C-alpha cells in the first residue's frame, strides 16, 4: 500500500511591515494543485513583504518538504 498526501494547504503569517497601512498580520497561502502532470505549488497573498529572497526560499522549501513535492 502506497500512502501519500494528495493535497495540502498551509497559511504562513507574519507581522505587518512598516509600509503596510492595515496593521494586520500578513498572510501567505501556499497550496498544491495537480492538473494531471504532478503536484505544483500555488501562492496566494494580498501582501507579503520580505527583506531578502532567502526568506521566501526558506518558506517554499519548508512547504515543499511538508507537502512531499519533488
């Protein structure tokens, strides 16, 4: 028997940045979809501020590991 995750959704949150007028936490939704050729990641956010590309890479690698994406 082979067991695997078919779909996964994770919401990452962080404090608002200094230019964000809403003062609400920022949310980054990352989820998987599969159109028949294998799973891929989808990103959804209204605002997600980063200081460096490495911050986003770390989040995506975390999701990739949890979702079992190759």
